[in-house]
C-alpha cells in the first residue's frame, strides 16, 4: 500500500480544480483504510478488478473508475470481517450478497463511493480459483474463474 500512499500524496496536491482529484484521492484513502482494518483483523486482502487493472496497466489509479474493489480468500472469512464494517463511520456495510459457501460479496459505502469486497474460492479439483458477483438489481450471479493455479496467489 506504499504506492497507494504515494499516489494519494501526488493527487492530493491537484486541488479541487482537477476533475479527477476527488475520485482518485478517495480511492487511495479507501485502500489505506481497508488495509488498516484488515491488518487489525489479521486478514489478507488485495486490490481487484478495476482498481487492480489501473495499478497494472497505468501504474496508478484510473481516473475514470468510480469504485474500489478488493479480494479476500473466502476460507479466511469469519464474522469479525462483517462486524468490522457494520456501523463503521468510514466504510459502512450496506449490502451482503450471496452465501459464505459459494458467492459471498460485500458492498460498502464510504469515501463518497461504493467499495466491494469479493470473496475468492479455491477449486482444488480444477487447480483454479473463482469469485462470484451479483448483477445489477439482483438479476442473477456471475462466476469469474481465474485460470492461474491458486497456489500462485
């Protein structure tokens, strides 16, 4: 998260005149806060989806991305994770989708944006991992399979 802190410092100097200032600074703040919460719970998380794509492709946050996505192994989930965000003044748990056994996803609200935690499941039979996401308006689920063997994560 050192890079997130550096990015936050870089873009916090843009001032309110930049159309991307709030978007980027808020995602950096959310990433740093998420790291603090999960470290306190002794849980491992990582950036995912659009947030990860920005770090990979642009070596930073994409200015046109409007949320923050994180991943966590489902096997590491316990009730302390949910409790940490219920009533949290900075990142508050708003929606819990799915089941712990196969499709858990949290939607949080804070830093003027939506923050998702996707729970990743290891598939030892196929030597892969996957996570599930819920379509807009609860119109069904999508299963995202990661082809790289999970032992490399």
